C-alpha cells in the first residue's frame, strides 16, 4: 500500500496535536497550551480540535483527582491526631493503642497512591504524544469517545 504524503500544514497539525498530550508533564500550567490552541484553532481542524479538547479534559480530570487526593492526605493526619487522642485517653494516657498504628499507615498509603497516579498519568500522556505523533487515532479511555462524539456533532452543525 502506498502511503499518502503529508503536506507541511498536516505535519504541523500532527505535531501540535501530539504536543498537546505531552503538556500533561507540566501539571496545572500544562493545561493552558491545549486550551489556547483549542480556542484559536478549533474551527480549522477537527483532528486538532479533538486532540486539544481531549488533552484539556484529561488534564482537568488529573488535577481534580490530584487535589482530591491531597485533601484526603491532609485529612488523614487529622484522623491520626484524633485516633491518638482517643487511644491514649482510653489507655490512661500511657501509649497509643493498636488503632493508632493501623491508622498511621493511611497517609503513607494515600501518598503512595498519589505518586503512582501521577506517574501513570504522565506516562499515559506521553503515550498519547507518541501515538498521535505517528498519526494514529489516539483516544484516552472514556474521555476519547465522548470528545469524538462532541466534535462530530459540532462539525455537523457547522
């Protein structure tokens, strides 16, 4: 099969679309570039619009999950303090009971899960970058199909 040669404009579009996925490497700030590109070029290309919007939603979801995790992490320390108070109060004030040692692991578990989430989040974004760069149709799980449907509906309206 003969491959279609890409024009310079198509190559540029692919590079821009792929780079939007790579922006997740810079948390919080990385969402600005896909947003700007989507707002300025969404009408020019369905391909570019799809990848930018996907990246925006993926990064927004990642930020929400990260902030929720950090809130849980901070709250877990309050749980430890309360557990310490309760266990030493019932124990005559000597040493913490077993409840304290069980609850003491919660912040470490949450921190580990956040670290693992961030690592997987960035790797998935890098995978999106690479797959899009080789002109494959990359879709994030769950997000991709919903964005594709939205872009298709918007294209049909215009």
